[in-house]
C-alpha cells in the first residue's frame, strides 16, 4: 500500500535522473543537434517536475513555451547556421579546468547550504485557494500582478521588433 | 461522474489504468486503420470508383495488408544519413501524438481519460513537440529535398498552431475551464453546443486543424508534385509507417478535440456517451476526406501568410467578441 | 543575364534542382534542370530527347500508307489529328478529291479526339495543382470517347483510321447515334467541371496572373494553338485557313484576355464546347451513305517537289512538310511539332518565379513529349 | 469565399453516382467487333502472296510457303514477331483472301522475349478461340473454318 | 617763484619728446641747439627759484596732487622745494647745459647723434625731478630712471662689447644698492604709513616708528643703513664702487655729466635729504663716516697707478664722494653739501678737458700722450685749474670744501678718519698732477697722434672756460669772506644740531692740508715733469704694493670669485636636483604605469567565456561569504 | 504530507544550475552557450515553483513568477538567436573563439 | 479524496505506451520479419532519378527564423490568454480592459511584422 503513497517520490527521482541525464548529455554530445535534443529533454523533465509540485499551469506553460517554441527556435537557428558543426572531443584546457572548478565549487557550496538548513515543516495549505490551478493563477495574475502582466506584452513587443530587425534579410530593402 | 482521481491510488487502480491505456492503444490503432480504409473508400466513391474491395470482405482488411506489407518490407537507412537521429525521429514524432489522447474524454465515466485540469492546453503543447520529430527526421536523412520539405512543414505547423490555440481560448472562455471534461459538462448543462455561439472560432479551428494535420489545401510538405515526398522522402518500410501513423493518430485526436470542444463530446440525447463521441469524430474525419477529394493545394507563400494575416486576426476578434458578450450576458 | 549578379555574389548559394525524368509532375520523360536561389528560380534549362524515335528518318524508307501508323504515335493523345495532317498533305500534293462521307467522318473523329485531348490536359493540370477528383471524372469521359473510337477503328489510342484519300472503314452501324447521344452528356459534364474547380479560390490564386506573356512574344517564339490564343490573338487554322469541310460549320474561336495560366486552362474548356458544336453540326450534315475512300492508285507516288500543309492540331498548328523525288517514298518528311515550339518559351517564363509556380506554368504550356521528341 | 463550397457540393453529388470501375480480372471487357488485338490466321485461305509482309511498316511478318501438288501455294510457316508489331492492321486490310485478321485477345504480357514470336500454329489456335468466343461474328468464314482444319 | 619749480624738470622732458618726434635723421645743429636752449632755460628758472628761496627763509610746503589709492593708502605726487634741492637744481642744470654744449663737438659725426641727445635730455629730466620729489616713492621712481639713463648712456656704443658689459655691470651693481634703498623705504612706509619726508621724520622723531617686534630705534637705524646702502650703490662707495671705472667706456661727456656731477651726487643728496633720520641713530652716522673714509683712501690709492686718463679721474670721483660721505657721517652736513657743489664743477671740468684731449689724440692711454701743452693751450690751462681745485690748493674751490670736511672730522673726534683724509688728499694731489705732467708736459710719446692734435671748436672750449672759472671762485660761496653764506642758506631749513656754521676756523689745519697738497704735487713733478725718480724703478721697488694698487686691490676678481662662483655652485646644485630628482621622479612614475599596463594587457583575451569564468568565481566567492556570514553555515 | 523533500528539489535545481554554468563557460558553439543559459534559467524556475508549494507561506505567486521568467527567457532567447544569425550572416561562424574581435 | 496525481499518472502511462509501441515494433518485431541487405543503389538519397549533387545544407535565409520568432512571441501571448479566459467570470470588467491592452500591444507587433513584409514567404 505504502508503495503507492510515495509513488510521487519514485516519480520525482526518475524524472530528476532523466533531467540530470539530459543535462550531462548536453555537455558531452559533439553534434549541435543532439545538444538541442538534450535541452528539449531537460525542458520536458522540468515540466514534469512542476506538475509533480502541483503547478499544472506552469508545467504546461513550460511544455508549451520551452519544450515547444524555444527548442524549435533553437533548432531553426541551428539549421540556418552550419548545422554540421561538431565540437571537437572535450579536452581539458586551462580555461575549461578553471570553469569546471568554479562550477563544482559553486555546486558544493549550494548543496552544503541546502543540506544544512532546516527547511520549514511542510504545511498543508492548498496553494490554489479552492479552485483549479489555472483559475488560481489567472486570479493572481489579473488581480495583484497586473503591472508585470502589461510589462510582459511590452517586453514581447520590444523583443520581437528587435529580433526582426536583426534577423531580417538585408538584401532587398536596404544595403547593410 | 467517475474519475480516476476519485478513488485512492492502490494496486487495482494502477492495474485499471494500465488496462485502460492498452485498450486505448488498441482502439487507436483500429481507428487509425479504419480511418485510412474509410478515406480510400470515401474518396473512391466521390471519384466514381469503388475504392479497395479486394482484401477481405469489402476490402476491410486492406489497411491491415498494407501495414503487414510495410512490416515485411525492408527499410533502408541511407548511408549519409545520421543513423541515430534517423531512427529516433519517428519515435519523437509518434509519442506526443499518442499521449495527446490521454486527455480527450471519450465517454462519461472517465475510465480512459485523465481528468487533468489543463486538457486543451495540454493538447496544444504536445502537438508542438511533434514538430521536433519532423525536423529531426528531415535533417537526419541528409537529403536536399527532405531538408527543405522538413523546414517548410515545420514552418507551416508552427504558423497554424497559434490560430488553433487562440480558437480554443474562445471555447475555454465560454466554458470557464480548460479541463475538457468540464467543457463537455458545460455544453451538456447549457444544452447548447459551442459550435453555434463560437461559429467564428469554429471556422478558424477547422482551417487551422486541417493545416495542423497537413491535409488537403495545406498538404504542402509532402506535395508530391513539387518536392517529391517532403521530409519523409528517405524513410521507407515500417519507419515510414510510423510517420503515417502519427499523422492519422493526430487526425483521430483532432477529431476527438473537435468533438469535445464544439459538438459537446459525449453529451447528447438518447445514445450512450461514447457512441455520440464516435459519431462526431466520424463526422470530422469524413469532412477531412471530403475536403481532400475536392480542394487543390495552396501555394506555399499564400499558405504561410494566410495564417498570420487572416486566421490570427479572426481568432483574436473571436476572443474579443466572446469576452465582450460574456461580460454582459 | 549572368546567373550570379555581382551585388550578392558571395551570399546566395544557388542550388541545382533536377525536375528530372522521374518527376511525377512532368508529362512523360522530360527533364528540367532548374537553378534556384532560395525559393526563386534563377534559370531553367529543359533537356529533351528521351522519347526520340526518329520517325522522320524512318518515314524516308516507308510508303505513305505505312507512315500513317507512325503518325499515331506523335501526339499520342490526339492521333486522329496527326493521321489527318499527313493524309491532308499527301492529298493536297496529289490533288485527290475526298468523298463527302469520308470528310464528315474525319471531322467527327478529329473533333472527338480534340475533346479527348483537352479533357486529359484538364485532368493532369488539376492533378498537378493538387485536386484529385477532377482527374478521375475527366478520365471517365475520355473513356467514353475512346470506346467510340474503339468501335470505329478498333484501337484505343493508335487509331490508324485515316487513309490517303479517305478513311479506312465506314462508321459501324449505330456508331453515329452513339456519338449523337454522347454530345449532350459531354456538355453537362463540362458544366460540372466548371462548377467544381473554376470558381475555387485556391485554384484561382495558384493560376491567375502566373506565366504571363503577350502576343508578340508568343508569335516570336512560334507558338500556336491555345498558347497563342490565350494572349488574345484569335488564330485558329480551322477558321483562318479552313481545310477540309470546316468552312461549312459555324463555331467561334475562344480567345483569352491576359495570357496567364488560367486563360490557357479555361480556353480548353471553351474549345471543347466549340468542338461539340462542330460534331453536332457534322452529325446533322453527314450524307447517309457513300464511299469512304476516294479513287487512289494502288501505289501512291507523290510527284517530285515539296509540299507543306498545316492543320489545327490539339496543341497548335500541326503540319507535315514532304519533299518527294517522285518515288513512292518521301525523300524527306519534316513534321512541324507544335509542342516542341510551345516549349521554347518555358525557360523565359520560369525565370524569377518560385517553385510552386513552376508546376503551374509547366502544366499550362501543355506539352506532350511524343510530339516534342518525334 | 464560396467558390470552393460549390466545388464541395459537386463532389458530394458524385457520391451516389454509379461507379465505373471494371473488376478487370474477374469481369472481362467486351471489345467491339473491329478491335485490333492479336492476329488470328486461317492457313487455308492464305495464298502466300506476301502482300501482308510487304505492307507491314515494321516488317514483323515472315512467311514461307511451297507449291503443292496442284500448283496452289500452301503456307508452311507464318510467324509474326509481336515484339515489334505495332498492331496497325495494315496487313489484314491488304490481304486479298482475308487469311489474317485481328482477334480481340490483347493480353500479350509474357516473361521472356521469345514467347513473343508467335508461329502459325498459335495464331490458328487463336483463330479457333476467337470463333468460339464470337460464333456470330464469323458468318462468312464459317464455311472454310470448318473444312480448314489443319 | 617757487611754485614754478616744476617747470625745471619739464623743459628737458619737452626737449626729449621733441627729439623723439624729430626722429633719428634730425640734423645735429637743431638737436643740440634745442637741448642746450631748453636746459639753459631750466638753469635760469632754477636760479630764480634759488634766489627766491634764499630771500624768504620760511619753508614752502610741498605742492602735491593725488596720484592713486591702493586699498586704504593714497599716494601723492608733486614737487617740493627746500634750500637743499634748490641748490642742487642750480648745480645740475648748469652742468647739464655745459655738457650738452660740449657734446655737440665731441659727438660730432656719430650716426646715432640725436639718440644720444634724447638719452641725455631724459637723464637731465629724471635727475631734476628726483631732486625736487616730495616723497620717498617719487624719489625712488626717478632714482630708477636715472639708473636706466646711466645704463643707456654708458652702453651707447653698444657695438663695443666692453661698453655693453660695462653698462650691464653698472646697472646690476647699482640695482643691488637700489634693493637696499627700496627695502628701507618700504620699512619706513610700513612703520609710518606714508612716504612723505615730513611725516616720516616727525614719526621717527616721536619714536613711533615701531614695526611688530622691531623697536623704534632699531627700525630707524636699520632704515637709515638700508637707505645708505642705496646711496653706496648709486654713489659708487666702497663695496659697490667697481662699476664706475668700467662706466668710462661710455662717451666722455656722459662721464662728465653723470659720473662726476649729477648721478653719483644723488647718493649724497639722498643721505643729506634724510639727514634727520640719520641723526636719530649714531650707529648709522658712524657707518656712513667710516664707509666714506675707507672709500676715499682706497680710491685714491688705486688712482695712483692707473694708465687710463679717464679711469684715474673716475677713481678720484669715488675718493671725493668718499669725502662727502665722511663729512655727512661725522655730522658736517653743510660741508658735505658744499664739497658736493664744488666737486661737481671741477670734476666736470677735468672730465671735459680729458674729453677734448681724447677727442684730439683719439686715445685714452696716458703713456701715449705727452707734450700737449704746445698744441692745446686752453685745455691745458683749464685742466690745470681743475687739478689745482681737486688737489685743494688755497684759492681754488676744492681747498675750502675739503679742508672744512677734514676739520669737521677732527673736531668731531674721528681722528683716524682725519688721518685717512689727509693721506687721501696727498694721493689725490699726486695722481692728478701725474696725469697733468704725463699729458701736457714732456715729449709727445706718440708723434703720429701728436701731429693732428688740435684744440676743439668753441662749443668745446666755452664750457671748459666757464667751468674753470667756477672751479676757481666756487669755493668762495662758503668762506669766512662772505660769512659762510652757504651754511646760513642751508641751515635755514635743514636739521638742527649739524656741525658747521658755528664751528670756529682752525687755521693750523688749513695750512697742514695745503702743505700736504703741495707735497703731492711736488712728488708728481719729480717723477714725471723733471724725472728725478724713475717711476718704473719706484714701481718695482714698491713691488706688491704697486701691483695691489694697479690691480684695483683685486676687488673685481674677488667679487667675481664670490658672486659668480657661488652662483655657479648653486646653479650646479639646482641643476642636479632638477635633472636627477624631479625629472627622475617623473620618469619613474611613467615607467611604473607602463609596466602595470603591460601586465594588464594579458588579461584582455577577447574570449567572452574567460570573462564569464572570472565572473563565476566572483559569484562563488560572494555566495560563500554570504553563506558564511549570514547563515553561519560553512 | 508532501512526499517530495524540499532539500532534494533544491539540490536538483542547484546541480542543474552548475551544469548550465559549466556548459556556458566551456561550450564552443554560441548557440549551445545560449542554451546553457536557458538551462540555468530553468534551474531558477524549479526553485521558484518549489518554494511556491513547499516554502514558508505557500501561495500562488511563486508560480506566477515562474510564468514571468518563462516569458523573459523566451524573449531573451529570441533576441539572442537573432543576434547570432546577424553575426553568422557576416562572419560565417558561430564559434565563440572566432568572435573575439569587433573588426570583421 | 482527490488524488491529484492519478490523472498525470495516466498521462505518464500513455507516454510509456507511446514509446513502447514504436520501439517494440521497429526494433523487436521488425528485424524478425524484415530482410536487411542494403546495397549501394538502395542507399543513395533520392534525387528524382539522377545522381544527387549540391550539398544538402538548406540555403540560408532568415524567413524560417522569423516565423519561428513570431511563433514564440504569439505562443507566449496564447499562454497568457488561457488563465484570463479561465478565470474571466470571477475577474469582472477590469480584467477585460487589461487583456484588451495586452492584445492591442501584440496586435501592434503583428502589424509591424506585416508592414515589414516579414510575413511574406518568398
């Protein structure tokens, strides 16, 4: 019986392993396309994590935007530039070692901190306040986060216009 | 209303789920097979010919024979292709196609559906992942035609996903919940199928869904006459079958979504829930085949700009109208 | 025009694309090497000769009657017109007089064959653009005509029905009634095609305003037939230089407005209606009985000299040019193949278009490789 | 916007129409009387005048005959090379005694090229099959057929 | 008539401006004519002023006008006529007129003739203005003007390097003195708050001149000495006298006017003018006396052995100025002034006579002259008159003034100074007559020159005669015969308590001094007229003494050694400091920065990932520190 | 009782962050550097959502913030890749080593 | 007792089945049934009958990327529309105005793309 109670625990570990596996593959692959796939895997893994944590809407949002739109954007970018590019096999240059040390140390510090702080006892509060998760998110979003919401549209517009100008073909309308 | 969520998670519940899953898998394969058969029959009839009638009674086993042929046929991995990705692409294409079905409410008691709070959005999100499979397949076969075809079909799929998502927003606005079961219940309760109030959304949905399935006017990617066979030029044998399988599973899924969103899913007088669902799905599928028999193919640039210049504005207008109407009603 | 203009010499990498003999959308074995940069075609170069059988060289060693079966295989979609073209040239050379009934039978056969050829053009053209059903409908109608021909001369495609001086056989009993029955049915079918596809917006977007050229270009390239008439120039040999008994029938010559693919497509439909009118009038005027073959010497010898006469074939002015040294075999026979000439404009038309239009333009020019390669 | 709706209407109307498919292998198409299939040859009538061989554009007919006792030519061998015969029906037209005619068998597909050289015997069998199939079609030749058994 | 006194300096100024306007190519006649006429007019006015001052003994206040105000102090400018400066006006304008006249002949044919006259007129204007200036500031301004004119005139023939050097030397040495004067004036100004003589003297007398920690007496002494230093510089007294002999490079009329009568006398005039201040500090007076005495003796000893005629006269001027200073120093105010007047006349005479001799023989070396008596009788006679006056022989002017000074010295207790005075008197007589005998008597040593020697024209001879007359009768202004007229005139408004009029005549002293004079003349005659003693033999026998005198006591060398050497040394040190320390530091800084820059260059690799790696380390450290300090975790 | 311990969730986030950091620092291809940065953003997102559910006062704002991060990441990657394409059009390379000089 | 995860367990199950089907059929059943002797002829890429020539790299042009870019931006827009649509009843008029502003801005973006001829495919 208890086996199923902590099914989410097992689920979490599987997903965590999947994510870390994909992340490590991202580092170890040579061909750029494989790396794009690896990152797609990581994104889907994270979506699963969010769903596990009860954040349905954010999970699907992650799935839709990250795993959907951004990975496609990355693939298009890879296709448009030299997609045969393959990085040479990993060799430990000075810079690599240094950055590795930095990353490992940072990880160590963070993990140590996480391990040693006593996290608050898990309280049985219902995050969604009674209704389903998307509704809760909607209410929060439109009642007390209105300004950031409007800024999001502004951010999108600016991002889009900028990206369009940068990526547009120079040929037909104006010289470079 | 019986939900998986209602009862606690224990041994038999999980077993029930597994059986449900397998049943859905088999059901899907059958539906796919017979929708292919029905497609060839219907189009045949339209074109004054009788369609497959040799294999099995009235040609019923025709698709089965095809599948078996594909199984037996040798599939070749081209030498220059990137072997690993070439093998992986069809799987990446197929998996989301199948998982989408989990969210679609086939019948009243949800033995075979996951009553997840974000049904419609789940569908849209997962259909974006198939595009990866298509692009990887195109890239892996390292053939000029397939790469252009792949990129072009990916561009088409992403262009038409936006109007699809926006038209669903209209329905969600009316129903007040993204959960597909709630939508069906809302339509059952109000007794009004959303196809009538959401007529504009419905039109956008139909066109966008046809484009998503890359069928008929929008079947550019594998337009035989132009780029030979689009992104799956190099695929052959059963691996090619999977791309076709993906396409038809999506057809079934889209039919399911269509039925749920606009024709009130399993709700309907007299007949049992699942039968209503079947009829509505069958309606959608037949319409697709009928469309395929009649319509010529759109040109690629018209096709691409059609989505952004016509469908997207229409969908936005639909949302605004629904919102305004709903605010006052 | 240099293939790589100097401004962006480096950036655009051209790609050679082979719309090759195997390609499904070419009618027969015709290869088009297309250099495209991105989506736009920079240059196109047709490669023909895959179906060359050396008919003209063979003819030098064949008596005139023996040549007729070879003419069936030139424009295999409209064999009757080919047969008549040869016979017409030889008859004019010999100054033979053709019995009335033979003339009418010939006209009926030719017009029916023209309808069959146009039907097939519409079918394949629409199939190229993606519409599957019209292709089937069109073939059903064409099958009827072919059945008629089968009864008339025993073959579906390679009729070999006409002989110098007339026709081989008289129409079998009841044949003419079948033809009379066929005409209204065909008109109704034509109306059905109109409804089915001509109004379709997607189709119109694909063809309207594509592959446009004007009369001067058409004439400069020696085009004839519907390709010429689509630019608004009403040149139809049946009306302009009436041969055989065409002057007895009244029929209009449909003419296009702006020389684009749509006009070329629509003219085929209109021309079929005109041919039906001709067949109807022919059926009314055909004498009940009479010889089908004029007085023709056993061994036909064309007096020395050169003779040429052209008739309005399914795809343009089809003519035979015969140089004879008095023997029973032509010294030299040259065939004016309309498809070959219509093809020449293709590269100019394709430059600057994109791939999707390539199919539309190539289909509209309506070339049959048998005739192109001869 | 409604052009394509009209089109759809047309296709819908085609649904109930009678289907034209011919179940070929099971249902044989019946050919008109003048159908130019594979030749059928009646040796008795042939007077070895070589007219057919001469008129044939692709000269695929080769025949040989000997004078028999009462100075009438008798045909010995009569082969048509169907590999290059274009079924133009010129030979039957020119044959004075209508010894060679066209039958309505058209299935010529074989697995090897030499099956296409059909000798007199095969042609004659074809003649018999033809007569059997179309008894009505052979009124005037009924007579010779019966006594021309070779 | 006194209020017209300002006309006296104005006239030469007008002449100067007029000549300036005329420009360089004006004809000599007009230039000289205008100058002489205007200066003579100035002499007449000054004579009238002298008469009116003489008749009305009351002191006429200074006529002053507001000049400018700086901060709280307002400075005035104007003129003041006292008994002292009225006399000076007369002396200066008279001598100037004569010299201007003489120069016309002497400078005849020089292309810069008008320029010469411009400078001369400017000099006369500034000398006259100096004399009548009512306060110390105005005095100092004209004091500088006079220095400037002396520089211009001495260096007139600037193309001669010696002339340029001499001009520069004269200017620098007098500058040293001026600094002293200037400091003194400033001190007085700071203490009394004003430059006017009257206010300063009354404040000094009332002991109110205290400045910070300096008491009144000390301040007065200091100021007096400093002013005296100015006078030493200008009047070529002992330490600062070296410039005067070299100044002989200038044309002779210049020497006559400036280096005999006027400018050098300015120093004495200054001391006289500030006499009340000197009287307040006995130390100052004794310094004046002693410096005067030493200078007189020293200059006389040097003059004995000089070869150049003008240098001998120059040294004699220094020695006579020494006498004047000694007179003032011992308290004989009137006798000093009286000697100044008489000296002006006979020294100008000597210079002009030497000028005409040089003009004739075109050489200044005594041992190239000889036997000129025959050729230039008038010059000889006038020179003789001057020589007799200088030697202090009875009827001549020199006797009366010098004798009074010696008497005053003895009477005021300065016996040592008296002895110095006597020796000096003996030497003076000897060297002046050495010159006389070398030039005019005996055989001409250079016959070529002797041939074309001739007397100058009237413009040259007239001034000689006039001066000769003044030299002879000049002495009678202050003799018992006219009742010591000059002393009475002077004491009318001069400070009380000065020795002079009231002192009884001491005939014995008079006879002693005449005898000394005659002895000097006799020795000279024995050596050069009727050569009994061979000068060369005597020179050799005296040995080092001779050389000492001939080498001007090596003073120039000493000065050179002291001043220039230290200058060079300091310069060397400063150079070292500048080159090696300051430059060094700058170059060092530059090198440091360059090395640092080189070091940093290697960090800019252009690789963005290298930069981010560094950033990552930064983050790491931050996180670790944050965790350590807040959470206390690590 | 929420079965998944907070500690392990945060640990996952931290490890992902470090992997992303290492990737960003060492990968040669610019696209993959951008991708690694996305990975780091994702790690941050995990923390956000974890604290929204298991934090001190669990409320929905954690998830809303996760949404905003997702949009920002989307805009960022869009502009980043546009830049990359612009560079590629000129320099014909996406190797980080080659892009160390402004002049091209 | 609302078991939140059951639904997603079902979805996870579907994913597993989705993977199992192709893997099983392609790698388990397939090799058993399929002949496999690839020859050179079979293995060259299809080039409508002729020898393949020209490299397979898609010719660089930006319009593919531009469409992906527009997709990302409007996908995010769709995302934000959903919570609004879901909780529309509870939010009232203010949310409508808010969303209209949001939509208006993004429509401006679309118009910009339209005017800059980014949407044309040529």
